[in-house]
């Protein structure tokens, strides 16, 4: 995997939906080493997964509360 591909993956991870346009300064390709970009990508994946898990727990809690209220 090269730097351009990693930057594109990072852009996708940063965006919240398909319509988001995320711009990253192309100078980052020269500034960051390949290993650093890989680490950034991996941290973003972990953060995105954690946000999803937290959201699921929160939504489950809301669902249970509304289910109890409707009885």
C-alpha cells in the first residue's frame, strides 16, 4: 500500500457519510512516513469502532426505556 492509498483510506474514515468531501493537504504525503500513516489509519479504525459500540449501547438503552414506557 502506498501513501496515496493510505491518505484516501484516512479520508474515508474521517468522513461521516458518502457525501462528505474531506480534503487533506497533499504535502502530508511528503511529511508523514508510511508507518505513521498506517498508524493513523489504525487509530481511526479503532475510534470509529468504539463510537459504533457506544452508539449501539446508547440506542439499546433508549429502546429498552421506550419499551418499558409503552407498557
